[in-house]
C-alpha cells in the first residue's frame, strides 16, 4: 500500500468518525448543581493532596541536603 493511498484511507475513516454538529442542534448536557459542586470538591481535594505531597517531598529532600 502506498503512502498516499494509506493517508487518503485514513482521512476517509476520520471523516466518517467525526460527524459535524451544527450549532443550532447542539445542546449542552445539563449538569445538576449538586454534581457540579461534587466534581469541584473532588478536584480541590486532589489539588490539596498534590500540594501536601509536594510540600512533604520538598521538606524531606531539604532534610537530606542539610545532612550532607
């Protein structure tokens, strides 16, 4: 299979996969306020956990540097 025919075949597959959506027919899925707040809290908890892990690692590595 030549490179050109392979690329053409790929683009045809992509066109079939990605269908165009007209703005007038697109509706954003409704998300309840409770779901939105729950998701926000999860993200905030993950960010806080990441921040704390980073602080612990920084303190731990700082302790190693002082010992040397």
